C-alpha cells in the first residue's frame, strides 16, 4: 500500500514538474511587446508601414497561440510554436526598424536632389513663358500657363517647408509636382512656338 502511494506521489510530482516546464513564455512575450512598442513611431509608420504591420500580425499570431495553449490541459501544453512566432516577430521588428531608417535616408536624399533642381526648372519655365507667342488666340493659354507657373512656385515653397520639418516624402512629392508643372509649361510654350513657325 505504501509502495503504491509512493509511486502515485512520484507520478504527481513528475506531472507538476512537467507542467512547470510547459509554462507560457512570459519573458519572451514581454520582451517582444516592448520591442514592438518601441518601433511604433511616426518614422516607422511612414517609412516602413508594411513591415511594421507584418511584425504586429506575427505578434498577434504568437499571442493567439499562447492563449490556445493556456486553454489546454496543463500536461498537453506546448509553447514551442509560440516561442518560434515570438522570435519571428522580433526579427520582423528589427527588419521594420532597419527598413524605416534606410527608406527615410533615401527619401531625404531624393527630396534634397529634387528641391535642388527646382530653381533652374522654375526659371526655365518663367523664361519660356516670357517668350511665348502673344496674341488674341493665345491669351487664354498664356493666362492658364501663368497660373500653372504660380502653382508650381507655391508647390516648390511647400516642398521646402516640408523639408524643413523633416517630412521628406511630402517634400519629395511636392518637389516632383512643381517640377512636372514647370516642365509642362516649357513644353507647351515650345509646342506653341513650333505651331507659329509652321504657320509663318
């Protein structure tokens, strides 16, 4: 009887030991949560949104897996998959952070280059407009191009303001828009002069 009790006691102790070995990876969860929260910044949201979402999704999968294991009988719990998902989430966090830094640096360089080209292209557009054919038939076109040039200049100013506040993607977009408007004016004037030349 004593022997049977001793065997039963050993089984119970072993069961609790096994259960203890199959506890939720709390430290890993806390560390990954902290890492994820640390990159949920404006920069990462702006320059690496897809990678950030991938990290968040992986974290949600990990937590769902932990919850599923928590709901099982103690002796059947297995958190290996949870730990693997948490490791993957950590790797995605690092990827998002590195990607955001690289994309921000590229956006800054591209914006600086685009803004540096603006004075020349705007001046080219202004010079072209000054030499545009003038007459009754071209009055409406000239007014439209003058408005376009004004918009291009205003957009260029907005690009510089965005650059000053480190909004590099916005600065790049506005600089490109200003360049396109100015280039269009040059082409329109060129086309008008060519048409006039063919008539004369």
